[in-house]
C-alpha cells in the first residue's frame, strides 16, 4: 500500500471542522446560482443591492479625482494604515455630524475602518472578544450568528416584537442564565434587522443599552453592545422617526455603532467602520486589521472619502427614492397575491426586505411551496421536462433565519425573507404571482 494512502487528512481547528460543510443558506444559494438563468429564474433570496443604485459614473469620477490629487490622496495604490485612511475617517465624521450626530460627542469617540467591509468588522470583534454568550434577536442575522457559533460562541436569540428585541423577553433570558451570566460576551443588535427588516425604535435602543449597562454593573465589567447599522442609510419611509445615535448617551463606554457604505455607494468598495469609545478593544481591532491584510484597499477608501465629500446627499436621495418606489409596489403585490395566506408582513420601510409569516402554509425546504417554486418536486408536470426546467423562484426560508434552538423554530417553518433589492419590480410581482399559484395548487 502506498504511504500516501495511510496518511490522515489535514487536522483542522474547531472552526475549520465546523466550516467543512456549507451553512444551509450558503448551500442553497450556491446550488441555485450554479444553473441560474437570467431572465427566466427570479432570485428574491440574494441580498445584493440593485445594480441601478451603484453610481458607476460617480465612481469613475472619484477614481480620477484620487489619481489627480496625489498630495491629498497620498500613495493611494499602496498599503494604508490599519486604522484607516485619515481622509475617509474625517469624511465619515462630517457625514455623521451632518446627519444629526452631536459633534462634541463624536469628537470623544474613535472611528476606525475595517479591513473588508462591515462583515470584516464583525469578524474582527469575534476574534478579539472572549468566547462566550452573545445576545441577539430572533429572527437573527443568520450569516453572522452561524459564523459566531462556528467560532465557539453561544448565540442566545431573543424573539423580537414590532420594535426590536423584546426587553421583557431579554430580561427573562438573562435571569435564566443564572451563574452562566458570567459567560456573557456581548450584545449584538441589527437596527434594521436582517432578515425581518424590523426597525429597532430609538426608545427600544435606549432600553437595550440600559439593560447592557445594568448587566455590566452587576458583573463588575463592561459588556459591550454593538448596534449594526448596515441598513440605516436606506430609511426610505418618511413616516418613520429618524434614527438617533446612542454614542452621546453612553456613560459606561459600552456602546459601539457599526456602519457601512456598501448599501448606498457600492458593495465592492468594501467600506465598513466602527465608532465607539477608545481603548484596548479599538487597539485590538486595529491590530486585527493589520493581521488580516494591513488595511482596507487604500484607493477604495480614498474614493469613498471623495464621494462622501461631493455626492453623498444626492446619491442617498436617488437610492432611497428608488427603493421606496419598489417597496410600495412590492407591498401592494404582496397584499394582492399573498394577502389571504398571511398572518404578518414586516418590512418595506428601510432596507430592501419583506419578512412574511404565513397562517398555515409551510415555507421550509421540504414544503410543497418551496419544492414547487424551485422545481424540485420530481413531477415533470410541475418541474418541467429534463433539460427544460420551468421558471424558478428562490427565497430565504424562515427556518434558516430563526435560531435552531430558539423559541421560534416552529414559526420559522412558516416564514420567508423576500429581497426586493436586486430584481426589478415587474419581475418581483411575477414571482409573487407564481407563489400564489403554488399556494393554491
């Protein structure tokens, strides 16, 4: 027997072993994307921004401006500093102040740029904070929460109500930990929740920050609370109260706010940042950026700085006007095609998701609805003949959005997340019509 056949496989870390098999949504999206047919199949699962919102001409102008001014944008195609471009940090500070943040309060906080978008900021904080229990919402941001559990954290998901994480439910969960409260690592709150698009109201944010402060006092150490604001810039419903920062109200130095420019400029710029109290945590985050690759691409940071300084207000206005029109059209379509089958519909005010709860129909991968829409029933009359599959519709089943050991497992089997970001409104309405047909079949 060859020596090679006696060798064992590579030894993986716990994280590596947990990463061998793809996560459910990763698996489902990869399988669909492998044979996706543009103009035939409709993908309401992918969380991409709409291509028409990406300001290609302004991006070209920004790149040319950076190249033309090497004195201001020094060595833009070289390595940058791990804390981020000074130009970009200053631009983001001005932008936040223009949007209502208290200038003096922000001046007392540090702002750093992640190595590769807001997701890299989340990954970094999971690397520098101790493994333990993470408090978040249910439904949860499944991509990050699954990554946390692969890293050895324990996610404790608290069901949300119409304003975000339910405080009474959170208090019960904390009390139920007993002595394990000592294992609490951090609180993680997505302010426009992905997947549900529930908007965490300003009073609810204060309540949650207050609970984190109370826990910190009880434990005798600071337990941070991170507000992930990825979709806040996409608030397109004029009836919703503007978002308020809690940085200026943070007496214990435990509040951090994570932002991104991906949703309003271009995801490929990979600009994510975190603002909050300076200290050991921020120093460790900067070192993590250095370890990951020195810095985010400097030319992209400088382009983002130029765009913030010259075009951001017009860009925000155009992007949100487009998403508002789509949200209204899709909500009308949901009522028309799916209304009688639903017990709840959330979303449509910020971001680009709707989260639907059906009264009776299952939405999980084994459900007739899912199989009919993805043409995986095995019946040629439904799926189409071999080689000529009928048009398909993809969504994110709620079973993948709720915590598998949480309180919403059964409810999640009747829920789905629909994205109205990527596809155009007529195609989304077409998909909703197919859903109705599948439900009534």
